[in-house]
C-alpha cells in the first residue's frame, strides 16, 4: 500500500521546531492513530537518537508537534492548540505540558491560515494552550495580509534575525492546583536513594518546574551540554528528584512511573550564580550580562538552549525570596531577568506579587521570540504506522 499523505506545516518557533497539523486534517483518525502519525512524521522511535527517517532533529527541542484548531467563543481565543512533546528514541508522545518556543509559531500560523481577522502592521492573536488551559496574546508582524518573518530581532540559539513576536501571558501559573508553589513551600527537601538530602524549589509558572542548585549536584552549570551529559550519575539523580516531585504533584503514584507516565512534566533544571562561560555559539557570555545560569534537563538530556516555559518559571522564582533560584541572584533585579543558557542569554519579564495573606501570584509574564514557516505541504506516513481503519466522518 502507498504512504498516507497528511497535510501539515513545518515551523520554527523560537529555538524549537515542530510539525503543525490542522485538527480538521486529523479528524478521521482516533487518538492512537494521531499519535502514530506524529511519531512517524518526526521519525520516532529511533534507537540511534537521530530521527533520520523523519522531520525530527534528534533532540527534545527539535522533536515536537502541535494540533491546531480555530478558537471557540467559550474559550475566549482566536486559536487553540494541543502541544505534543515527542520522545526521540521511544514511541512516546506526551501532551502534558506546553512549549513556549512553539507557542511563538501559533500566532503566525493563525494569521496565515485565516483563523483571525488581520490588521497591519501587527495583529494581536489570542491563543489558548489546551494542554495547560493557559492563554496568551501573540503580537504578530503582518505584511500584505500574512505573517512577515523578516526583521532585525536576534535570539540566542538561532542564526540570523527575524521579526519580533511578543508573547504576553496573563496569570500563567497554577496549572496543578492554582498556586505558584503547588506544595505550599518556596523550597523543600528531596531525599535520594543514597540518603543524601537535596533542597529543591517546585514552581508552577507556565509549566511545573523543579529547580536544583548545581553545586548541590556536583554540576558545573556553566559547562557545555556535552560536558554535563558525561555526568551520568548526577543526571540519574536529577531524574530521581524529578520523579519524586511528580509524585508530590499527584501526576504519578510512584517515582518509578514518572519516566513512562509523565516523562516531560515536571521538568528539572540546575541553576547557579552568574559567571562567565563560552556559549555553544562560541561567544563569551560575561558575568555582567546575566543574572544567573541555568541548564534545563529535558527527557533525560541537557537542553541545547532553554525552554521558554522554564525561563518563565525561573524569572518568577528569581524574584521570590526563599527559592533555590533567588539564592543564585547576587544583585538586585527588576521584573526582567536575564538567564544564561547554553546558546546565550534569554531575557524574560515576570511580574510577581505577594497578596495580603502571603500567597504569591504572577499576574503577567512576557517574552519575545522569532518564528519562520519552513515548509507547507504534506508529510508521508507509512500506512503500517497508522494502525487500524480511519474512523468515518
């Protein structure tokens, strides 16, 4: 039998790439078949970790997808989407969290697809993440009725420049239970199998995150991803911490279940005080250019840049006394926090407030990205990968 052509678009959003499907194009397929299509499109699973048989790039930031549909009045959104993180080497499609980088492509996709009334030179697109229930506004540059990707805005981790897309999230916290700190504590202790105690901060802004001080794990946070990945014992301990936190957040029943049942949420990151380092672009990032250093662990590998959702949590936590992140900040900071990641610096603006009863809230977080439509057409899915019969309309 011939391969099955499925209409899609291939986008870069921020420092990530994803295959975007219109939900109407997948209507005839059930949930299992949709996951099979996504896996085949990206080339997963690939035991060698290269995704050589698909559009994936062999790393978590380049192995993503989203299913997009028009917003409906009850959602108060122009466009809604379901984000999918795809495991590179295993047949796992995780719909648990959201991706801030790919979120930067949703507004432009909506403009080009006619899902929103267009105005020039900028169109505000109200977007809804179906994964988390979070809403954000994407300010999309427009020319001749379509997204204009050309501009002089530069982001670390992407060569060249593009038009600036501003993303503004309103109250993007509390996806677990409505709180910035879902366990009620700014920091707490996790006991490892070696009986060693490690202090962590569990923060739920954009996505649930676990922050750990690099020095507590014996990790040089300023090192390259490749150097950190040589520390296999320490990375296993970080996964153990992430798994324990998944239990505390009610995502799994036991730590052993986290790797299969919730592999991407929560995420874990190591942080450290600002220091100079050499980025993966070969440029020296000086101490004065950053407020702190951060390295994100995503699906058991060190992220080559930084997930925007992780940056949002870190920017908020950096301003709240008592968190692991705030202890890394050596100088007074405002709402804008500069985060040193492997490819350079990401600036994120987070407004935090403490209410009269002592509870912390994050009314708004904003960040700027670029995006580009790389391909518009069909991805060919081997018929053997779409198990069963497509359901009838």
